[in-house]
C-alpha cells in the first residue's frame, strides 16, 4: 500500500471591492477611505492563476524508507 504524498498549489486571486463614502469633500472622503471607513462590498473576483509549486511525484523515493 502506498503512502499519501503532499502536493502544494498556489492560487493567485484578485478581489475587486467598491467603497461608498458620504463626505463634505473629496479630501474628507479620502481620509475616511484611507482609515478603513465607508461601506465596502466585494463586486468581483478573479482567479484561476494557479500552479503546483511542490509536486511530490518529482521526489520519488530513492530507496529511503520512512518507517
């Protein structure tokens, strides 16, 4: 019986958010935004830029027993 092997994948995901702020001026709105204020919602996300960064099959046992 074979032992399970570890495979490691990376996945780059981009999340697009939109923030709504009510303020008396652009400068005040910018200050609110930069301090984390406002009403933020996720409007889109993109993914599928993945790769296998460690493939256990590339490191086949070379006669070493892990028992």
